[in-house]
C-alpha cells in the first residue's frame, strides 16, 4: 500500500497570525500608497511577498545560532561554512556577504567597475532579476536577455523554461569586443521566467560558449537546490543521481557564483560570492572589505554563518526538496482548479499568476500585475508581489516604461513555514479576486518613484475613474 504524503518535519514553535477585516486592509493600502512592500507584516495573513529569508530554520540551525563564534577574523563559524561551501557547492574560495545583492555589488564592482565604468558594456544572461539588472544598469552597462522564447508562453509545458537561447547568447557574445563583455550570468532557477529551471545540458553548452570567447560565467545560485531537483525529475540521465551530485555538476560549469543564502541556504540573512580563480577573488577582496566587512565574515554574524553551514546541507536533502516542490505545486493545482491561469510548469519557489488574463481590461500602463496584487490583498490579506512593468522599470536611456511580455503576480512560498491549508486559503482568495476580474477596468498610476529599482519604494494612486472594489 502506498502511504499518503506527510511533511518530513514537525512544528516545535508556532507564531500567531491575525486575520484583518476588509476595512482594515483598505486603510492599510491607502497608508502604504498601494505598494505592498509598505504594508506592515502584522496586517498580512498569509505573506507570499518573497521566499527570501522568510523560511523557518531547523533545530540544528538554531543550535548553531547558540554556538556562533563572533570573532572578527578567523571565526570557527567561518570555517564550518567553508566546509559546507566546498562540500555542497564545490568551491574552495568564497567571500561571505550579508545577502545576495551584496555579492552582486562586489562581483560587478570587480568585473564591470564602479560609477559609470560599464557604459557600452553588456552582461548577457537569462532574464536577469531586479537587483542583478539594477547593479548592471547603475554602472551604465546593459543586461541582455537571452532567455529561450518558450519562457514567454505561460501555457507551454517545456520543462526547462529558464534555459538560455544559445543562438541569442552567441549573437550577444559576438556583438562586442571581449573587453566589453565582463561576464555572463545564468540564474538557477530563473525567477523572472516563473521560477523555471535550467537544464544541465544548457548549462554545459553556455559554459562552452563563454569559454570559447574567454568570458567568465557566473551562476546565480540562490535556488540551486530546487534547480537540481528539477534536473533529477525532468532531465534524462539524472534520475539516479542525488541533488547534491547534480548541484556539484551544475556549478562545475561556472567560474563562480553569487548566492542569496536566504533562499536555498535556509537562513534569514546571508550571501556568498564564490570563485574558481584565486586572482579574481583577490581582486574582489577590497570591495568586500569596503562594502561588507572582513573577508571571514562579510557582513554576517558568526551565528548566521553557522546556521548557513547547516542550511546548505539540509536544502539538498531529498525529503526536504520533495516536500518543498510538492507544496508549491499544490498551490498551483489549487489555483488552476479555481480557474486562475498560472505559468506552467509550476515553478520551484513560487506560483506565477498570469495577470493579463486575470485582469484583461486593465491597460498595460496602469500595471495589471500590481492591480491584481492589490486586489488579492484587499480580498483576503494575502500579500504577493508584482513581476511586471513596475519591476521592469524605465529604460535607462529613454526613461520610458518598459513593458515585459509577461505581467505576473508572484506568490513566493516561504520554506517550511505555512501548511497546506494556507495554500488552499490562498487559492480561495485568488479565485474570489479573479471572479470579478472582468469588472475591473482601471489600475494605478505612479505618483513617486526612485530612479532605479523603483518597485521597492514606488508610491501609487488609483487611476482616474477607478473606484474601491
């Protein structure tokens, strides 16, 4: 007899969350200028804004918090982390940072330069995410998206929609002299494309192309374990391999990696910047010391490094990965069962709702994905995040809004945090909001925005003619 699934953990501590009333949520939206980043966490019932640093740590990780060595230099916690980085990621050299965007800052300062040193340079990759693109464009360089076309078809069941289009990459690498292409970066899994994985064959081919041009290849390894699990499940020849074996092979094709450890490191804060080449790491060290801290703590407390050393191992355990991917898929199936259209196949860390289908009458310039996110919060206190035109930001040259091919509402599921009942609640809330989608004809307009990465702090107001729903 096949036994039903059960989570491979049990709760030891619980946190009370409160359901707000619709009137309370209306007031919260007004106070927040309709930016869900500005909503107080206490006013959110199920928080799917991000999976970054929002997961629950294990008892073994909490034990490491008590054992943390807070020595400024050469702490024992750093050497515990070094052992895990070597064992799980396969890198002998790394710099700790306080989070993933900090690792990007150090890396891009080293390879692109500081200030406007990147003018005319390009960084090809697969659908660069917000901080990655922000760091590139802030230096005057351009992020060249080489994602495969299947990634932009939400109905396609292509198993590796995070893949790089090799023809697009070859064209990008041939479009500039070598010194104008500081690096190529591949995100695993690809967040902007819907949390979609990159195949091993694609990583190998990208690596060969980059090496043929002498361009360093870096992997954004924030969700490396989830990507490894998808390779095991979907790519021929890997069913018999462990996630750890697959992860080591994935990263072996790269010259280094950045990592927000707040994802597949299973910690609340932390980041990594790993290198193959010792000289390149030495070039990066001064920036790490200037921006982050000394090279054996890099903006992390010793206790956080200890927790990360355990988290990297736990994130690659098969029982954990099966449970993790299963819960995200459960949310996807529950949404589709209520007629909500989502990106297929389901992502590793989140479900991405097709906002253009959910709100077909809202003009693109009034931000359908943000409008849907607001409607979902208004309906049931569920907080997601827009992956659409607000996040896509303005063109750095023309200053016109950029409208991506997909307008998505991301529902990012924290790790080991919510129950399956919470996923069913979220699906019911989305379903109720989607039922009135045809009646919503207006969205929101921007009243204040930052010059770059505006989505974090943007202030909005209802577009003229819209009314409270």
